[in-house]
C-alpha cells in the first residue's frame, strides 16, 4: 500500500496547477523512489515529467509499485479543499480504485477526508535519452514567464537563439515584432535573480509560444528555471523543487 | 511556413 505525507499541501497543489492544462488524465507512478509522472499532451508536441522524491515527504511508505490513474481536473477539485499550509496524507491500497486524501491544519483541530475515484489509464512511457545540451540557461522563472507572455501577444511562435552574447527570444507577428536579449549576469548575493549561460555551441530553434506560456504555470514551484537547448532536439524546461522536479520537453518547429 | 515537430519522433517508446 501507499502512505505518503507532505508537510505542506501547497507542494502538490502547485504541481497539479503546473501540468493540468497540458495533460488531463495521467498515472501517478508510486514506488520506493517517490511519486513520478510522465505524460504527453494530446497532440504529442510536449511531454511533462515530474518526480516528488521520497525525501520530500514527512512519511513515505510504498511496498509495491502502484499506478494511480488520475483525472487532474478532478484532483484539483479535491485539492481545492486543502489549505496551503495543511499537512496532506495520501493513501491507497495495492490495486486501488480510489485515492484517499486527508488534510489536517497545523493547529491539529481540523481533519478533512476525501476520496478520489481512480481510472485505468493505459499510458505509454517514453525513454528520454541523456543529452549534452548546446546551451543551458538558468534564469528567474518570473522573468521567463514575462518574456513568454509578452511575446505571445505578438506571435504564435518564438525563435530562441543562444550565443556567447546571450540568449535572445524574438518573434514576428501581424502587428509588428519583438525581441528580448538576456546577457549573462550572475547575481552573487541572490543567485536566484541572476542569469547564467553555459554554451557549448550556438543554438537557434523555434517553438510554439502557446506551450511555453503553459509551462510557465509551473513558475510557482521555483524561483529559477533552467532552459536547455540543442539544435534539432526538444527543448527542456526544468523547474527544480527542494526534493523533486517538474520538467517539460517541447518538440521544435521544423522546416522553413 | 513551419510545421510542428512531434515529441515521439525524438523519444522512443519504452
């Protein structure tokens, strides 16, 4: 059986907020390394991979591998009943038809108990190869979100170019064009506010802004985001948590 | 015009 306790409900709430617009139904795979999820969007353009590691749980017990088939819209309805600071306990049997969720406030005088019906989801898992990326950029997640939102008002797609000068996001649309260039600028006192660029080779790729704006819904998970790019391979956008991550992969646009 | 790539052409099924 599974028994997993999070000190703060906000962790799972933020994870679900981050991915619910990309995927609807997905398996939460529970095993002795924690809770993992891998799912593609309907059009097979993007893939999300999430891992909440056991170290992030106040209590974690999972004797066997258990797949929790969850509709994320339904899960979000239940999670709405949890306050951010509530302790959350997830419980499921070995072959569960429901997931039990218990939310307790810090004063220990309120206990909320919910059951979420589970589904059978036949999900394909993709092997993600180890990749040496041509460029890896670490920057404030809020800044990346702002750039994607601003450019999405002008165009459907964005060109991302990483060179030794910096990383440039540019787009062209019906009303005009726009570009934002970030130069390497490490912040010694507050590293989370700085931008660092590791460059092996120059990279230039084009991506759909609709997806990037969607990924930015994970900004609440981390102050920083890591963007990894190589020519002609999917973009990797990673939000690292204290004990886990949410990673998004996005297939580039092709041809010209 | 540009087309949208498919993630499954980069990552193989396990």
